C-alpha cells in the first residue's frame, strides 16, 4: 500500500523507499514485531471507544486510534523506530521518564498517511494507508486539529512538497532533516496545531552533540 507520493493521480512514480530496518517500504516483509514494543507505557491514555483528547504538547496526548477517524482530522501517527524489541522497550520507559523516545512519525489526513525518508533517487515523500507502515511499530497518534483543505487541496500541498528539492530522498538526514522536520512543514501547510516538541526531543539533543563534533572534524580535516 506504500507508494511515492508522485505516483498518485496523474503524477509519475519515482524511487522505492527504504526503511530504517533495511527493507523496502513497498510491501516487502520486515522483521516480526515484538508485542511488547507497541504497548503503551503506564500513564499514557489509551482511547479505543471514545474521542481523543485535544491536541497537547504533553506526550500523554499519545493514544491508540479507533479504526475510523474524521477524514479532515490531521493526526500525527507515532511509530517506534523499526521493529526492534530494544527500541520498543526503551520508548516505553523513555516516554514516562524523559517524555521522549526514538520515533518515526507520519501525518494522516483524508485517509492517507504521508511520510519522509531516505531513497537513492527521486522524492523521499511517500503515501500509504494510515497506521500501516510495515517497517516500524505503530505506538499511537496525536490529534492536531481539523484542516480546512479539501482532499484535492491536501494532495496538491503534499505533491508540491514532494517535488521540492529539500524533500528529495537524498536530502534525508537521520538527525538534521528527517521525518519530523517534514511533518512540521506539512502540518503547518495544513493549518493545524504544530508537532509536539516531545516527539523529537532526543533527536534534537543528539544533534546538539553531533553537529559541533562534525564541525570540529571538518575543521581538522581542512588543515591536512
């Protein structure tokens, strides 16, 4: 069900997306997920038969979604990165202790889910059925509000981003230019609440350490 966004409608397909586990995100089977990795940590709200709470910057707004949601409602779908049991266990504890984790995020609207990732050529923007990413473990979703855009207008917004140079697959960087950066850009264009800061808190902390190190190494190499 996964497809590059440019394969929708009259647009042409580009490259295949490759997930963090090394398998392609076009339906190829990945490693089997451990059941514990998708569980919700104590203190987080599980919502199955009643509406989700209002959007919040607190990670307690993360909740499991019922099968059907309002098509105009923009959801931030949060996955544990890969199907690793270790990542799942880490996130389960980190959400409670540090209000963060190692996540892959996507944006859902009008019954489609949009994401950004690495590929060797073509756009890094892809579309698939909501909460069906086969390379990561779905953990929960955050409600960001209803968009005023029609399905066609949303498609045009995503298509414009897909063709932009900054969202080509080769521009992907796991820390500095990743799925969360794309999600922030897209939800802004959709006119809803921003992506909560806790989603990539650990990534931003890591970038704060890595970026100065990279700059130091480059400076050293330039003198040789």
